[in-house]
């Protein structure tokens, strides 16, 4: 037989690595052909590798060729291998092709490449670590390993694309890559050029569709019930029966909160918002709200928790704003600090301290760190060429100058950073610079500045990262950004600026200058704590006892992972450094970006005027938290999630459970006699609760919210199946059953109220007041599901928790907040289009129809659940499920953005 | 046809009694089978091969190493090519290639009926139904093979029977 291979074609890797298996059983001649040669007579498109068999048949599938070699060696096919190979062909290949295309053809880097394959890589890693075997299908290397290795090799041979946190994948890949047949195959196909060898081949491939592999979906995956062991059920029942007794005593409120030796001490910071802007929803979910959920969770775990934040007030941004508004910088700060504080108060953010950076403590601590760095030789002076505006008679610091980005050509790049490509800029490198105040062109002049010697500190930083990162919960994007900075090498950075509004530099000759904000803004966390307690050093110079969690959006990562740690390490004062750096991706608004200037998007102060309660905002923002990938705020989705998840699922369950207690049992929780079915439910709820804990301990806030909704879905189903409202009218046994079901349901409602506390604190408190949940049970969440409302407990008055959002209400909000870009483009399109009627039908599909379909889906969903619960005939169930799926599809179509939208935009 | 429905058809054609439950995963609705003894299986062709073994009809997976590899190749073709594309152009290329492949073959492996024939038949059904008489004639070998499989005992079940005309109508087009 003859094997046709080609250099630079990825499929040839596994085939060559597997060919050795056939040795001794058959003679394999290897022919090298061009990647575009048509070897197989019946295929229209070129295909390599190909195996021509002695019978004249052709194998043109990479996996089938490898499989054939393995079969010849006496290997038997098995389900697990089949499953891996099918997954490789249908899931991994599309994702990998996209990643390789982005990397090699489009020259993209980092997350833009990794984003499309991350899910697939994680899947392999999880499978390897879960089954505890070194190879995919068992103890020895087999077909699945070779096929997947060959597929992955071109990308993963560059360590930048083999995420370190996927340790099982890492060691599997290394093991295979060092084997001789694999090494030789890699040599033959990639010719030591790495992934670039694939360029000619990849250029001929179609461009991957943009949605491939990285579709942003807010939909939960179909839930599957896990199988439970008898032990798990027994343990859940024992824990439940212990009830309130197993709660530890409540920890007394401390003021101030200080670390305690021998306890878990959690210090949480949220990135300090710039004082001169009103934060938008993206800013809120990116740091303060995410950190708040974790802080509240941490307190529910009885960990010693301090959550702090504040406004970042120094810098050119404030000075320019002051010029704009005709106020002094101090007045600007005072004005906007209050706006910020009000917004966060409205969102129910549970800061222990919300401070500001313009305080004497800030000056004291910043100058102290600076003196330490100076003394140890990490700061030096240099003459700098700088832009000076002759007209304004001043040196222009970063934001006082604007121009074209030298990297991406963006017209409105700022003097320190480009908003478009995110790169840091040296102001003199800007093309066509302009003074922001008078719009005249500045000239270059020299002046003295101070520099932080980051290259000298790089080694210490790497040592620290090496100790900190393994086993920590740094988000993948934070690790990636940090590593890529280190790979490029750190450069000395200027830490002084020609401004008045800042921390003074305590050095002769620098009286006219202040510290650059990126040097002293992160020191704000320390000074804010110092304003809260004079014992602030117990938090900030105590790395052994304190666990520091820092929350931010991804653009803030370098300051927290590199700059501040370098300053702190250089100061040699035993500072507490970040243990877990939690960075979010970006939140978009409808189809675009939030923009204050264009009035697009919802800003913190406006959220209050929408009439939608803060908890609903919190819920939706957390539900779409840009965790792992960018996500988008959408009004229609907000309405859907409120009406389906909150109203129909969560609210409906909790309200029904409480109503049954009031209506059927006079407000007293009835006796519960658990049947095996009830015990299973206990165990399922316990399992989901434990899942919730695992996720939140890893700060996977969005995913943990899904656990709450899953429990409530279990609860709804439980009530639906057992029909306590019917049984209450039946025999003695029926009435007892109704009691058990009601009692268990109301206890699940009580558990949900506590789990919900980090996400929706007001709703949580309302439920707890309605159920009269005993105080310790409100403030502590254990890992087991306890009976906190025992038989005989009297509950309070039950009333509905959520309100339906109406379409016209949401439509008018959408218009008010400028989400109307899409409609606008549509109008434009309708006017120019030859067939306006077609466009019409798409746009009018919106409000009423969606609501009607949504109701239908809910109704049909309940019906199907009922049928399943009654163990109805399978065909009948299948028919109803088909209806449900069809309805869901219709709903998706109705909600979906019409396909013409992007084209319409170009015309703008 | 949803994957679960297709697997039910397959079960019946293999003479298996019903009793398997399928759930669907993700947006592509990939079928998942919860087996009694062991972990769940994911993927249409993986589950199909498992069912064949369950029915003790291993010969449907091929008898020789060569046949086994060919069966798996066409199963992969089914889930990546047939299910992957829906543009008219892709389908035309696919039918053209298949037509040329089947020129000297009765079944996909040559002379033996296998699981590859069953799943490719199920997968292509929705396209073949819509072909015009002229197109059916153009892809003559595919038509012959398809017509043959749909008359194979127990395969078609409730799927519509596609009519093929025995006499050539468009003699010059071929």
C-alpha cells in the first residue's frame, strides 16, 4: 500500500506517527506529494494524507488511516476510542482550524487564538484528570492519543498556547511529543519551522466563520441528573436531620475587621474607579459587583473578610475634567466621589470601606515606598524628551495630549495608552500630537524624570509568580496577560509627571512634579485601609495570614500583577501581595460598546431611574458576567431572564412553597416523613449546593448562579409531580404526603434564600423575612443542606417576589438608552431596500410575538416535565418534546438578530 | 431528523428492544446515551457502533481491518460532511463525489452491507427527498445505492419512500 503525505499539512502528523504500527504486517510506501494534489480520483477537492490500499480502495480520512494501522497491529476497536475520534472530527477540528487560521494566516495572538480552542483543551484536560489515567483510553498509549496529539501538535508545540493550568493535558502532551515516532513525524511535516510550516496549506482553507468555537451563549446547557450512590443519599439525609444544631455560633461583628491568626483572612479589593467618570454597567460588573458577590459569599462562610474600594482621584484625567467643568480638581473629586458612592450604595455593594486616594495617608505610604525603592537603588533619574505646549507654557502629561496611535493608527489615542489596541504609548511617539487644552501642536523639549527599574526587579517578580500561580485561582486571562508581558521583558517605567494634582515627589528638583498615577493608584488600597484603621499593616504586611483577592477588568491586570508587586518587592517591607487575581473580559452593550459621549448604554446613575430594582440589575449582570469571554448586555435578554428565570422559575417555586404552608397548614411547617424519592431529592440538592461552593471558591460567579436556578428547577418539578394541592384534599396518607412535600419544598426555599444572598441581597432578606428564617441560618451557609425550618416553625406573610417586565416598558428603555442602533440601521435599510416588506416581518417579530412564544415554551416545558414525571409513554413524550424544541427554535428565530444587520451598518 | 430519533430508528432496524434513553448536549444537540454498566457515550456514530455490538451484529462494522477502517471513514464523513454543510453547493459536491465513488460499488464497503450504509442513508434522506428527477438521474449511482438501501428490510420505517424513475429521461445530460 502507498501512503501519500505532504509537508505542511497537519493531518500527516498522526498518520506518520501511526504508520510504524503496520510494520511487519504490510509494506507501506511513503510518497510525498504537494498539498494541492488530487490523489483520490473520486474526490473533487484535494485531500492529503491518503492511503491507497492494495485492493485499490482509498482511505482519505486521517483518523481512518491511523485506525487501519492500529487494526493491522491487532488492536480492537472500543467505544471510548470511537468517542474520542468522533469528538476530534466534529468538535476539536473546527475549533483548531479556526485557531490555526487566526494564528498563522491572520497573525493574531494570545486569547484571540486560544479563545476558540480553550473549551476543547479544557475538555481533554478534565477527562485526563478525572479518569486518572496517563492516556485517553487507559493505561497505554493508543489510537485516540495519536490522533489527538497529531491534531494538537502544531498549536501546542508553542508553549504560549499550552495553558499551564491544564496540567493533565500538559503532561500527556509532553509524554507523547517526546516519543520517537511522534518526533520524527513532527520533523517531517513541520520541518522545524513550527506552526509557520502550515502557512501555505492554511491560506487555501476557507476563513472560519466568526462564531465558530466562541459563540457567546447565555443559555444553560441541558441539565442532566447525576447518578447518586446510596452513601451519598444516606449522608445527605443525616446532615438534613441534624438541622439547626449543626450551625456553628455566629461570629460577632468586629469593627474594625482585622486578621486573626489561625483563621481564614480574606482581603478583597475592587479596582479603584476613576473619579471623573460615571461608571457604566460594564465597569460595575467588571469589578465592584463581582467583588461584592465574593465578599458576601466569604462572609457567609464565616471567613474573616474585609472588602475595600474607593475612587482613584489623582492624575491628568481629573485635571482635564476640572478645566472642562471650570472647577478645581478637589471640587471635581468631591463632586464625583459622592456620585460614585451613591451608585454603589444603590446597587447594594457591601464595602467595609469606600475611600478615596486624595488623603494624607496616600502621600505618606506612597512616599515611604518610594524612599525604600530609592534607597535600594531601584529608582534612577533621566532626562526625557517631552512634549511641551508653548501656548499653555507647560509640559504635556499623558492625557493632555492626543494623537494617532503609532501601533494601530487609531485617531484618538491618548498620550499614555491607546483605547483601541490597548497598548501603552510614550507620548512623544504619537503621530500628529495635539494639546488637549488649546489644540495647538506641542514641541519636544527635555526635562528630568524618575524611573522605576523594572528590569532589575524582574527576577524577584518571576520568583514570586512561580510561588503564587500554581494552585491559585488567577483567571486564565490574567495569567496570560502577565506571562506575555514577562515574555517581552519588562522595561524601566517613568513614575513622575508634570502635574500639580498628585502625590508630591519627595526629592529635590522635583517640586513641580508628582507621582504618575499608575505608580501610586494601586497604593490606594493600602492608604484606604489606613484611613479605616491605624492597624492597616496587619492586613497589608501580613502575607502569611492574609489571602488577597483583587477584582478588575482585564485592562487593569498589568498594574496589579507586575507594577505594584515590583514596587512592593523592591521596597522589601513584607507587603501582602495578590494571591488570586480575578479579571473579567469586557461587557458590550447590545451590539456595540458603551459610550458616554454617544450616550449609548446604561450608566450607573441611570439604572435607578429605570424602575427596575437593583437586585434585578445585579442578577442579570451576574448572569451574563463576562467570565472567560466577552458578553453583551441585551434588553430583550434582560426581559427574558427576568420573566423566565426569576419570575417563572425561582420566584414561582419559592412563592408556591410558602403559600402551601400558609394556605394548607395555617402557616406552620408540617411534619415531614421522607420517602426514598424525597431522600434522593435531598441528595440532589446537596450535590448542587456543593457544586455551588466549589464554583464560588474558584470565583466562578456566573456558573455558581446557575446552581441556584437548577435547585429551584428541581423544586418546581418536585411540587409539580407530587401535587400537594390535590393531596391535601385526599385521605389521611395523602394529607401526610402533602405535608412532607410542602415541608421539604419550603426548606429548599430557605436554602435558596441563603445561596441567593451574595447575588440578590434584598430579595434574599425578603424571603427570609417571609419565612421567618432563624437568624443564624440566614448568615451562615454550610456545605450540607440542613432542615432549617423544622415541623411546627411558624412562617410570616408570603407575597410574590418578582414583577413581570413588560415589552413596551423594555422597548421604551431600549430607545431611551440608545440601544436603537440596530433599528436605526434597519430603517435605513428599509428605505433603500427593494423589498421593504421582508425587512418589516423581521423587525415586527419583536415584542409581542416573543412574549407569546416565551409563554408557550414555558407551558409546553411544564407539560413535558409532567409527562416525564408520570413516566408517560415514550412516543407521547417524544412528540411533546419535539413540539417544545420546535417552539424553542421559533423563539430563537424571533429573538435572533436579523442576518442583514452587519451589512446595514456599513451604510452608516 | 434529530439524532435521538435516528438512533431509535437504528435500534428498531437492528431488532433491539427499546429501552435506551438519549439526552441531547449543547447547541448542536449531540446525542448522549446513559449506559447501564459504565459511563455515558456521546456522539451519533459512537452510540450507533455501540448499539450494533449490543445487537450482536458486529459484522455491520466490517469484517476485515480494511472494511472496519472504511466503515469508520464513512461514518466520520456522515457526521462531518453530510451534517456539517447545508449550502446547496456543498451538497452538490458531496453528491458528485459520492456518485463517482459508488460507480463500481454496491455498498459503501464494496460488497457488504454495513452500518455506514444505514447512517449515510439516514443522513442523506433529507437531501435526496428534495432532488429533482433530473438531479437523481445525474447522480445515478447514488440513486441506485439509495433506492437499494431504502428497500433493505427494516431500514426505512416511517421515513418517506423516495421515488426513482427507472427509465432515463434526460439521456444527454449524463
